[in-house]
């Protein structure tokens, strides 16, 4: 912008000189030429100063380290590499997802967070606030209600068509078919083969702990049915 301004001024000065030259006396002409000469010297000096500033700025930019070099130095301060930082970032994001969906038990999530806090990589600007503040606030706000699937053990009488998968899936029991092994384990004295149960049998439906509930909830979330056979 400054270069443009300088050349514009010079151009206007030349136009003004040509316009008024015919109306000036010799002394006036000489005075105007002296003034313009001084102006030229001043503008030339300003242009030189600007060019020196440009050269100085370029030299400073050339002396600066590249972004990658700066990041490598930063990682080295905390004893890590780019691969370490990428892996740590995945752990932080995975833990945040678990906390957001309240994937219990809460104590396990706290242990994971404490491990992240103890890692030197958590001191990096990218991670510090999230690891040491945000995730802890989320955990503190997580009300860990020990809500068990059933309040107490109950008895269930098998009817025709029942199977352990279907019994476990009932809302009044576990609400999760994948928890059927818990019924099998609680009734091993009555169930010889989990695929063979009979009407009139009475099974004890056990009370699941929070850890057991979390275990089978995770199995259900990760379950992917087999693809349908090709026609």
C-alpha cells in the first residue's frame, strides 16, 4: 500500500508540474523544481527505508524454525513423538466418549482419567484443559446410581417356548438377552445343557451387579449379526 501511495504522489506531482508550468515565471519555475527535487529525495529515502524493512522482515522469517520443527521440539520437552501424541489423543477421545455415555463402572473411568493425568503428554496445550479440567468435571457430575437390573433375586417358571436368551431379554429380568449366562450359572443344579430347558422348571433370576450390567451392555453394543447368506 505504501509503494502505491508513493508512486501515486509522484504521478500527481508530475501532472501538476506540466499543468502549471506554462503559467510560471522563471523564478517560480526554479522554486517549484527545487521543491520537487526535495520531494523526490524525501520519497526516495522513504522508499529505501521501506525496502530495508522488507528485507529485514524476510530475513527474520527465514530465521524462524518451521512449524514441524517447533512441534518436534515441543514433543521432545514431554518425552514424546508424533506417534505418541496421536495415540494419546485417541485415548483421550475414547475416554471422553465412555464418560459421555456413562459407560460404567464410574471408578474404572476415574482410573483411566488418573492415568491420563499422570502422563507427561497431558501437559501439552492440546490436552491440558480437557484432561485436567473438562473430563474431571464430567466425571464429578456423573451421578453413579447403583441401579441394578432387578431389585432382588426372583423365581421364574419356564413356559413352553422359553429359552435362556428370551428369559434374559424380558424387561422384568435383565432386558438384555446377552446376559443369559447369568441365569445359567445361577441354576447349574437344574440346567445340564443351556440349550435344553423345560416347562415347569423354576429358575432363580439373579440380581446383577453394576459391573455385570456394564459388561453385558458392552457386549450388546459391540454385537454385529452375521451377514445374511447369499441367495
